């Protein structure tokens, strides 16, 4: 990574943590719907970036959210999991353009961006809520929380990507 990318990713990391901790963690709709924006850092991490560094940063990101939310490591586990499956999800969402390393997520077609975000949010939320609730008798609550928080989080992430993407004309 170049110095400019390091600065951009550092600022992105800090802004997403602050927005999540100071604003979004305060939102709780009907007791089980919470928006999560911080996984966006993992989703838009540079494709040519070091994969091991991404997993380490994902752990630090999740652990930071866990420390502010007193949630015992569930966010760290969910972040590390989606960082680990990210290459598979990129390949399934973007296909050949990812394999040929010609992909830039912010300039990809909107339908592929939405598909990728939905997949990653789904996996993040399944792991997060499964570990948080950790009771198979409450599987309906896990699925309900995953669905509703996932939809809200995905809409928030798509809007953020659209708002901050630089389209080259």
C-alpha cells in the first residue's frame, strides 16, 4: 500500500469506529434492530492490500467495538470471519474482474455492489448474533435480528458507498 492509501484507510477506520460507537450503538429499534456500519471498513479495504494485515485490522476493529460496547469479543469474531471469507465473496460477487485484479468496488455496477454488501452483512450478522445470543432455543431471535439488522445495515452501507464513491466520467 502507498502512503496515501494508508492515510485514507486509517481515517476510514477511525471515522467508522467513532460513528458506530457514538451514534449507531445508541440506536435500538424494537429491542433487536441495530445498525452496524463499521464492517464497511473490511468490505472496502483495498483489494491489493495484504490479506494478513486485513485480518489483523479486522480483529482490532472488532475488538475496539467490543471494548466500547462491553460485548465480550463477538464483534471481533464476526469481523475476523468476514475478513477471512472476503476473497471468496469477492470472487462470487464480481467474478472475473476480481480474479484479474481489475476491480474497484466503488466503480463496480450497483447491482454487484449491493450483492456483495448483502452477502458480507449476512455472514457478519449471523456470526455476531449467534455468538451474542448463543442459544439454539432462540434461533428465531437470531434469524430475526440477522434479517432486520442486516437490512438496515446493508441500506446504510450502500448509501455510504454511494455517497463517498468517486465516479470517473
